[in-house]
C-alpha cells in the first residue's frame, strides 16, 4: 500500500508539472515579446546583431555591462541613459532617449538581450524592474 501511495504521488507530481509553466517557458515567452520590442525600439542604435555602433552606441552582444551592472542596465532601458558608461573596456558618452516602456516590457527586452547573441543571464522579473527607481 505504501509503494502504491508513493507511486501515485510521483505520478500526480509529474502529471501536474506539465500543466505548470517552467521558468524556461516563461523566459522563452518573455524573450519573444522582448525581441519585438527590441526590433521596434533598440535595433537602430544597437543593430540587429547587438553589436552596436563602435565608439557611438555600446554593444549588447557580449556586454560585460549587462551582467556586471544589471540594475544600471535596467535603469537605462526604463529611464534612458545619459553620461559616460564603460562597456567591454570602451567608454561611451551618448544619450539614450527613454523608450517609454512599461515594467513588463523592460523585463521582456532585458530578457531578450540578456539571452541573445551568445549572452546568458538570469531571468529579469517585472518586480525587479519595478524596484528600480529613477
């Protein structure tokens, strides 16, 4: 009887786990939404491949800034960027207009750029974005 109970619990756990979205599913959905936003708002300066424009707009592909200064990166997408930043050892001093995105859209575009072009970063949540203040 004990083995049957354990087997039923294991079966139920496995069965219901397919009904619940995994973090990978949530990340994939967020990245898909983020790609659309990136193509509408970011691609002109940071280019299709995330390489940016040398000495003008920083790269997002292989960007140390995204992982080492995560909150600052969220802040830049949420509120725009002005002044010097250093990305991969190169100083950039340009102006990024605030794109006017919701917290959910900021999370989505961050998830896209953090996980594209060879980048790999942990999922950004709406709550994390909401906690970043101007």
